[in-house]
C-alpha cells in the first residue's frame, strides 16, 4: 500500500507546490511509483507537472463528488515521471457542494484506497487554507510534510496548523502525524534565517528534516516550462536538494 502524505501549510507562497512536484520527481527518479493529487483550485501542481489544467475533462473535483474514480481521472506525466490527479478552478466550487454531502471529509481517502496498491507514494498538494479540501487531504494521509521559510513569524504561523493536525488526529484520522518540517527557500547568508533554523531544530528536534532546500532560481523557472525543477535542471542546487530529500523520505518511511 502507498504511503500517503499531505504537503500542507495554511500560508500561501511558502513552497508547498514546489515541494510536491519536486519530491514526486525525485522519488520517480529512484524508482518509486508516485501519484500527485492536486487539491488546490489554482492547479499549480497540475501545470507544474506538464498537464494543462484547462484541457482536463476529469479532475479531483469529480473524484470528490464521486462522479469519477482516480483510475479514470488521473493522467500520466511522462516528462515528470509520475501520475497526476489534476485540479482546476472548478474545484473551488467543491468546498460548497461538499458541505451538503455525507462523508464529506473522507471522500478522497476512499478514492485513494482504490488505487493505493499501484503506488509507493501519494503526495497531496494542499491549498493555502485549513478548509474542507485540506481536511479531505488530512483525513487521507499517514502524515504531513510542512514546508516553511525560516522567517520571523514562521513558528507563530505553525501553531494553527499543528492544532488542526492534532484535532484531525484525535477525531478523524488516528494515523495522522507530522512527518517533518522542511526548510525551504533557505539562504544561509541571512543571519535571521540561520537563527530561525536553529530555533526550529531546538523546538521540533528530529521532526525537522536534515535536508534543506536552498533558494534557487532554477526551481522558480521550471514551472513555466511545465516541469519540476528536478527534471528541468537536475544539476541545479535546488534540484539536487530535492533529490536528497526524496532519499531522506524513503529512509524516513522505514521508521514510521
Ligand atoms: P505554495 O504552493 O505554498 O503557494 P509555491 O511552491 O507555489 O508555494 O512557491 C511560491 C513561489 O516561490 C513560486 O513562484 C515558486 O516558484 C517559488 N519558489 C518556491 N521554492 C523556491 C526555492 N527553493 N527557490 C526559489 N524560488 C522558489
Ligand atoms: Mg501551491
């Protein structure tokens, strides 16, 4: 059965999507079978994997409303090296439609279970909110990967997410745990970032991944080519860091 992880942080622009597609591509390179689930109506993980969100007939929206299975709605990205359950703007409506429905927070979980033995990893790219969409992600997952920038308010922003994860763990999904905090867009020349990084380590201990993702322009350029950075420029510092991170995840799941 696949190990299922949410990439979540209720802040926008912190590197969730970049982490999702590059971890997926890194895992693909070392022979892991990966499904990326795009749970953000912006569809950035879909586009960043080389799949045109506007051309999709079936998306995660149809899966949540149970009018399609993942087997029907997924697409293979040969370039990126993994499968994608895509999203587009239509998904924004699911939030409202789901509220009315039964098992509204468990629908993604049921859908993933049906394809779970076809994958080693399922990575769910969450929207920048603690919404019903994110809840579907958290209810489906074994763990959460939290990308974060080492900025002044980083720790403060984390407490809402940590509380939500605790509540989901207690009430809805006893499997759920924080797998780790991933330091992203890191610039070691900035003293403040070093300090926050140290604070994170002293506060969260081995919940902080060893791998650090540097700020690297190649990672930012890659989405406009419809590719994860790991595929776009594998030799770049950013890509190398995500390849290391994929290896770290493979090791980490052995301990779960
Ligand atoms: P989120 O999904 O949390 O909103 P994104 O992954 O889309 O965040 O990242 C926000 C922006 O920062 C994007 O333009 C992305 O290309 C850029 N970015 C993310 N990680 C890096 C990095 N390590 N180095 C440089 N730019 C990055
Ligand atoms: Mg995103």
